[in-house]
C-alpha cells in the first residue's frame, strides 16, 4: 500500500513539474521568440501582430470559440401539438415571441393564419381579398400556446384578433412580442392596414395589454411606434418589435426595410433600430444613432452581463453573427456561427427584471419557412443553444458542421440559368 501511495505522490509531482515547465516554456517563448508561440497566450503578446490575430484579442471575449460565452451552435427539435393541415399553406404559425414562464407553464405568442386558401403571393397582392391572403402573414391574428416542457404545446387560441377597420392592424396583426412591466402584460405587433405587396410590406407598430398572459387583451387601437418621416430609413416599415427592460425603461428594438433598389437583388436591406419609453404605451423616442445594428432579418436580443446581446441572422454585411452592446446601443461582433434560428423567440428569464447581470439563453422557439419545399408553409420549431453564463455544453461549442453531400447538391446546386452561362463560356473559350 505504501509503495502504491508513494507511486501516486511521485506521479503527481512529475505531472506538476511537467505543467510548470510547460508554463515556463510558454512564458519564455512569448517573451523571447520572434515566432508566434505554439501555446496561444491568454493575454495579447507584447509584439507586433497581424490585424487578424489582434482581432482575436480585441474583438472577442475569448481567444477560441469554445471558450467564448457568446458563441454557440444551434440544435433543432420538431414541436408536438400543432396541426398544419398537411402543409397545404392554409395554416401558418410563424414569428414567435419571446417565451415566458408564468402560472407553472411556458407561454409563446405568434403570427397565426387559418384561411380557406393559401396566399397568392406578394407579387399578386391585387388579387387578395378579405378571405384570400397575399402573403403568408396576411389576414393573420396573434395566437398563443402553452407548454409544460417546451416541446409539446397546446394551442390556446387567438390572443389578439384583427381589430375593425380602420384601426391599425385591421388587415393583419403579426410578428408580436411580449413585455411584462409592473405586473401587466403587453403585446407589441406589426399593424397592417393594407395587403402586403400592394406597395411593399408597410406598417407601424401597435400594442395590446392585459392583466394576465391568458388575457383578455385590450387592443389600444393606436400606433405606439410610428413610421419615420419621409426620406428616413424607417419611413415605410417598422417590423419585429422586441421589448426589454433596461434602466427602468422599455427598450424596444425593431427592424426597418429600406434602400429599395429594383436593379439589385435583394432589392432592399434591413437594419435594426431602437426606441425608448418610460411607459409601455409610450411615447417612444427613437434613438439618434439609429440604426444600431447594420444587419439581420429579424430582431432577437437578450440581457447579457451588464449589456445586451443580439442574434443577427440573414441579410446584411454582418449576418450569421452574435453581437454585444455593453451600453445597449453600440453593437460589436462577438462571434460568428452557422444555422442561426430564424425569427428566434428565446426563453429569457431576466428579460424584464432590469438586470445588471444578464445570464443569457439556452433555448427558444423559432420558425422554418419553406417547410417541405412549400413557400406558403411556415412552422414553429424549438432551438437549443449555449449562450449562457450558467451552462457549458461542449457539443454546442463545436465550430464545424459536417453536412451530408445531398445538402450541397440538392439545396445549393446550380440552376438552369447558371448552367447555361457556364456552357456558353466554355464554348467561347473553345472558339465555337
């Protein structure tokens, strides 16, 4: 027994000596070598660095993705409890709100449409009627569902219906998000007063309120966040209202579509703005630095440490990034990822606590457009991630996806026009 114990002590001493030598070697190499060291220093070396390596220390919170609390991969799970009429396009559920936990269960609100026919398409919006939708989100109401585990959901019904004409939203109420403030609940939403596609996707934001997440909801019938003046970036579209509580005020982030140029595809760009109010019903004052995020198709944010983090997916120079603003206004890229959730509504337990130590997120609800290859069919899905200070999931921190070959051939193959262009280029090269 003494021999074994002595061997353990000797082995432990050897391991400690090896670690000490390794640390000493790393330090010496950092101080004396002209080459970048084999073991990456945790602190920026006191030597000239390339712009790329310098970014590793200055732009990110850690030198490796798996050590970065604001880096994650995303996993997806099919939800139970929702019927989509075999995906024929007559039922849609999309653009979910943040998830909240009240009354012993989770709640989520979303754009819901149940129409006798599927949409005709925005390009044929003039054919839309009071029963025929133009877009997937036309003629929609705000629905909600509850769940005990976040995987199986029970659709509870319509929370906020379209109000009578001419109130904001009479045509469609969509893309809602939830706020809890001083014991009351508020749903902000896009309020359409025309079929999407007639001129574009034009709308302001309205709001409804209730004493319970189960309602009943009172539609204010008013615009709470109006479009900007003529010539401004948000003069036509204010989409994806997304409220958080910070410094005792409501920080309402939103998306604008602008710079529409028919000669370019896509013809417009999207950026994110911020409006602030002391009362949930306004008035909201738009931030003078708007837009505050230069990319992203939808608006998804959550408190993180003393600041706020944003999932920025699709559209723009900085799509597929996760960004952070310590001051809640000036966002910087903190990580780059893949397969980010579309229209993500995360479960954010501290969204309304006015926290100065945001803990991050691990899951939420998002949507898949073009489900089953049908552009009129959108479904809700669950996503999971590790963007949390309280969880460390090694699988979520991987930074390499191995896609099957059919993913490339079927989803990213050349179209007929591209094949023809290549064929003609080959003929020209051969002198034909």
